[in-house]
C-alpha cells in the first residue's frame, strides 16, 4: 500500500507539475520572446505610434488581463492605464497593484497575474472564433488506466490537441469569406502587442512560483490519497489533467499561429508602403 501510494503520488506530482507549471511557463517565455520581437518589427517598419493605431486593441486586452487576475487574487489595484500615450518610460499601458506577502493566496496570484495577457489574449481569440466560426469540439478519447505511463499520457494529450485544433481549422474553412477576413485582421492586430510580456510580468510570475509549486505538491499528495480511497476518482482526475495539458499545448500553437498572422499582415503592409 505504501509503495503504491508513493509511486502514485510521485507520478501525479510530475504530471501536475508539467501540466500546471511547466507548460504555462513555456507558453509565457515563448510568447514573450516572439511577441517582443514582433513589436520591435512593428516599430521598425511603421514607427513608434504604430503600436497604438495597429496594436492598441492588443495593449488594452493585455492590461485588462493583468487587472482581472489582480482582482481575482485579491491584489489592491492602484492605477490602470489601458493606453499610455505619455510613455516616457516606454510602456504602452500599465496596471499597478500591491499584495500582502504573508498571504499565500495573493502570492500565488503573482504567477497568474504575470502570465495574464496570455489568458486574456487567447480568451479574446476564443470569443472571436466562437462568434465568427462556431466550432464544435471532439470529446476526450476513452482513457485506459491500466499501465498508464507518461508516454501514453503524452500521446493522449497530443491526440486531444490535434483533434481540437482540427475542429477550429475546419470551422474556419467552413465559415464565410467575410468572417474569415475579419478574423484574420483582428487576430493580427491584437497579436502584435497582447503577447509581449515585459520583464516585470515574468518577474511577477517567478515571485509566485515557489508558493504555487508548494500547492501543486500538496495537491499531488491529496490526489494520490483520494485515488486510493476512491479508484473511480483517478479516471476523472486523469481526464482533467489531460484536458489542462492539451489546452496549454493548444494555446501555444494558437499563440504561434496568431503571431504568424500578425507578422504576415505587417509584412504585407510594409510591402504596400514600399510600392506606393
């Protein structure tokens, strides 16, 4: 019994760490690097003010993401600038907030507040896709719990990821050309700035990381106990973890796709201005 519990707790710790910490951090680091380079390209091709007239909507969504998660985790918001036109410090927008360091809940909130623009940006894209394309999503596959290894878990996650991405792609192809053009334009404009995480954003994320890791550790132990007491709970838990992991991979693919769309629009725009 002790060996079974220890093995299960360790497996759950690894799976939960990858799904709840590793993949979000990977998404944040990649989106920060690519998003900032895209913003630099935007300024180089069209000037500093282009960040407002082309990427202003993305800046607003970026800052609203910070503000929303700050409220969710009980941080005290000092000031919000959705668009900072007097940007002597180089910031396009800002949300200043404070928290109680002795509160673990508020400290954990830093992890999500720092990554918040990823959530707000992709939530906006999900709404646009839902309103303009109306996709239907494939259900999760049946999961055999017998000898469920990390390799099998990864295969099921990737299978679910590809199924859902295929659902979105087919829905986009089957919608009208007007909706397709509108979706591409909006995605390109928003992506040019929304995913540009700042150094302060990642610093906030790292501040909340230790407390968040502790909670994941406790959660893995509690989940191991629950699955031994009630074996049926394991199936529900694995379904949930697979869905979370698949969603993070889908988010990463969508981030890359959105940034490519934005880069394509900027390239076409720069080519147009050269031909004039």
